[in-house]
């Protein structure tokens, strides 16, 4: 399953930057890029919660993984042949749908093959594989596009999309092997009282867990979007800015690989609080004017390590709060909240940075993280008391 995660997430993170270049090659501008980006999230918001309920009722996770992988093969193939903005919009929507279906299947699969003692470790491995794809995808798109510009972008993006489709197709093999394992395909729905999204939200600690996940993911997105702008203001070359972001990603991979050991030594709440407060502090350091490149690299490395800790732990917290019969619904609610946050937080950051400059966007992310850390530290309820 982890091999499939690396393949599909590499494709996803290769294809997403290509969407903007494809739009440019077709004569589109900023408005078209914005609408196509919105299309990426649209279907995800519609299908996430019903899909989570389906996995709780049906009990099978590998077919969901397979469906998500097939969609992540189909979307780049469609985009490679798209010669209109409407076609690219459809491809973007299918790409987003494939992502949400795959992540739902993958996270739910982890809960079926792990016990309570190994959930933190296994979610750490899962998210480490996701981080590998997040690092390889943009590197691959940059190498495949090279110096292409203008009319040459059309052909270059077509070839890059085809490479992405082949990469995701490689991920089909391990999923097909998983289908041979009866534990992944035999319907074994969880017993118990299955609840709707609103009922789950009312469970003590659930809202805190969801908001923590949203804050951590939003911080990563804002750092990825605004660090290049800060680097440009400080005269740092784009290649160096890319290396700084890669440093953050690499540090997150390391922390996720070691999450099992950390979770065995410290309480989950302690680690989540440290993740939020420490990462928030590091983001504040990055915005300090005149900060040297070495200090900035160190801050991003430490911040990346801490950011990597929080996300998989929120998966475990949400699963445990939702209860055995609602694990899929809880994970789906988390994915839905994350996707909604990826719309709201950047919009708020854009308002702030529009008047105060790019560093203020990272300060905004830092304030959200620091506030979230305080909320988890002093909150009450099962989600806040996780051991």
C-alpha cells in the first residue's frame, strides 16, 4: 500500500503544478487558474462524507483504493489530451476526486490492518509516503518542463501528464496484489452505532482534532505558497527557495518515520501541542527581517520536523474519538474539513498579505498554529486527552 501511495502522490503533485502551465498554454490567465483550482476541490467536498459512510457500512477498503488509483491514472491521461479550458477543468475535477477517494481508502485501510497501539506508527508511515510524493512530484514536473515557455508549453505539459499517468499506473500493481488478500476485500463492516457527521462533531474533542488537522495542513500550504515570495524579496534565488521547501519536506518525512517511537515515549496530546507551538514559533522566525540563510534553513528544518508529527497524530485522535463503527466517517469528516480549510485559510492569508506583505501570511499561519496548540493543551474531552 505504501508503494502505491508514493506512486499516486507523486503523480498528483506532479500534475497539480502542470495545470497552471496547461492553462497558460491555452491562453488562460489568473481567473482561469483560480476557477480550475476551485474545480479540483469541488467534487471532493461532495463525495467525502458519503464515501466515509460507505466504508463503514461495507467494510471493504481495497476496492476504494483501487478506484482512487484508477482515477489518478485517468485524470492525467485526460489532461494530456485536453485542448480547451473546459477540458482542463474536467481533468482538474477528476484529479481532485481521485485524490479524495484514494486518501479515504488508504487511511481507512490503515485502520483495518492496525490495532490501537500501532495506529500512530502506521499513520506516520502512511503520511511519510505521502510526503515522499509531495517532494518527488514538483521536482519531476520541473525537470520534465525544463525551460519550456510559450507555445512549447503545450507539448511539454502533454508529455509530463503522460509520465504522471504511467507513474500512477505503476501503483495499480500493489493494489491488485492487495486484492488477493481476503482481509482487504471481504466485507467486514464494523459493528456499533453508526452516526452522521453532525453527531460526530458533537463528540467531545472531535472539533478540536479537526481544527488541529486543518491548522497544520494550512500552515504547510501557506509556507509552500509564500516562501518563494519572501525569498524573492530577500534576493534568494528560486533554486535555493526550492531547496528550502525540500528541506521542510525531508524533515517531515524523517519525523513521520520515527513517529512510532515518539508516540511510545510521549503522550499524543504532548506531541500535538509541541507540533503546533514549535512549528508556529519556527514560522515566526522565518519572517524575521534580515534572517540569514543558514538560520532560515535551520528554522524550516525544525519546523518541518514538527509539522510532520501533527498530521498523522490527528488521524489517530479522530479515529479514536469517532469510535470503531464510525472510523470511515470520522476520517472523511477530517478530509472534508481539510479541503474546506485549504480554501478558507489561503483566502484569509491573501487578505492579510495584500496589505502587509508576504511575511504576514506566514505570521497568520503561525498565529493559527499557536492558538491551536493552546486549544489542545487546555482543552477538555476525549480528543484533547488522548494518551
